[in-house]
């Protein structure tokens, strides 16, 4: 007669896992990968303050105030000290031959007026804004129409086509 061997102990059955649970389990085994992914998410949020669709729609909020002074052909300072860089505008720098004319044109257009700007993001510690005068005129469009500045195609994506100057 043959001797009976006891059956091996049964292993508990594994619970079915969802793909989300298995992904989390795999990531928990790779802490360096998790840190890299977190860093990438934070860095992306920090360096890209607005998307192209936000820029096209002007959906990042609005700010307003009286213009205190004009710095150059595409930047001015509000009375509360905020520096505003005009969105979609490429004006000559102050220290170039055409710079003083662009600065003077912006001074004539905005003067000490009240402006409202759609916040389009930030660049070099300045708020980038699509700004409008109290009568509704777009400041960047007015600068392009004077011929002292062009649209900055990289950002405007043709928004000011038809105002004169460069066409994107």
C-alpha cells in the first residue's frame, strides 16, 4: 500500500488588481522615477505660465491701472509699480536708432491713461499683457499701426495681421 503524502498548503489567491493599482505598485518600486516625474511636473508648471490657447483667448485674468511711465516701445509701468510687457508686440529697444521713436509713440498712445490688460503670463519679471485703453483700443495694435513696431509672430500667431507691418 502506498503512503499518502499530505497536500501542500494552498497559497492564497491573488486579488485582481486594476491597471491603476499595478501602475502605482510598479512606481512605488522605483522611487527615482517618481521623483523625476514629480520634478518634471513642477518644472513644467513653473516655466510655462500660460498655454497658447490661454494666450489666444486672454483667459489668465485681468489687471488694470493708470500708466505711470513708459520704459520703451513695448513696456510701461503702472502706478502700483507693475511692469507690463505688451503681448504680441516687437518694438525696437531704447538704445537702437529706432528706439526713441517707438518709446515716444507708446508715450503718445498710453500717456498717463487708464489701461486694462489681459494677463498673458510673465517674462523677465514683467507681466505680459494684451492691453486696452479706456476707449477699447488695443495698445499693441495702435503701436503697429503707427509703424514704429511690428507684431511678434512667435507669440501673436497672426493676431494683428491687417494692422500693418509684418504679416505672420
